């Protein structure tokens, strides 16, 4: 097949997703974008492993690479599912906001529905943060154990996963502002900040190591 006959990458569903993201539609939004970027970071991690498998000089690393691919495939699938869950959670918040509030009973029912919806909308990006951390830990194992020709992709993977982590944190935070359950807010914020700190340090470490390997002489 001639190159002119090949389907361009931008002609796939990526185009539709990006256009929807850019539109006036409230979802997908930042949470879904964070999850997608995370999935891309995981995919790059798997690519590095796949480019290492089957080469004689990396024979002793093959078992590790196969394990990384297995774990990455699971996380990648989960992150892609979280794109949909993030949109679903947002629509539940929007639905709660539209509930009537003419009587005290209606107001109380609306408050309860909104509180529950906001909690769900918080837990989705929190899960994105958890998955991003797992992926970063796996990605770190690739350094020094994978095909050096793909080392830059390890760095790009780290950047993507850091973006996913930070983006998800912002989505956690914006929901926590409106939640009345102080214990939920406190516990969720504590976990999220811990994930953010660990992930930021780890992604920076991976990126800096990749940069040091790619010294221009």
C-alpha cells in the first residue's frame, strides 16, 4: 500500500474526541483529558517494553518487560474507562443542580443528591491519580532495563503521567471546595496531596534521568 493510501492518524476517533473537548459541551472536560493523557503515558511505557522484547541483547530483561506490559495493559484500560466515568459523574452533578428547591424538603433532597454527586465526581479523578502513580512506578523500572533507543519515550511517558496526576488533582480540588462533609474532604485531600507529592517527585526523577542520558556532545 502506498503511503498516500494510508489512513491518517488524525482521521481516527482522536479527532472527534478533541473536537468535543473543544466544544461548548461540559463533558468531556479536564478530568477526562487527564485520564486520556495518563493512558497515553502508560501506552508509551508499554511501547518501550515491546521495543525491548525479542532482542538477544536484552534477553535477561524480557521477563521484566513482559510483566510491565501486563500491568500497563490493565492500568491503560482502567484509565480509558475513567474517561467515561468522569463524564458520567459530571452529569450526575449537573442533574442534582437542576433539582427543584421550592420547599424545605426539596432543598434537603437536592443538597443530599448534590453532596453524593460531588463525592462521586471527586473519587473519579482521585482514582486517576492512583492509576498514574502505579504507572509511574512501573515506568521507572524501564530505566536501565530497556532498549536505550526508546529512552526518550520513557521521558515523554513521565511527562504525560505527571500531567495526568496534576490535572486530576485540580479536578479533585474543585469538587472538594463544594463538599460539606468535612471528614471526607480532609481524608480525600490528604490522600490526594500524598499522591501528588510522590508522583511529582517520581516523574521529575524519571525525566531528569532521561535528560542526563540524552546528553548532546
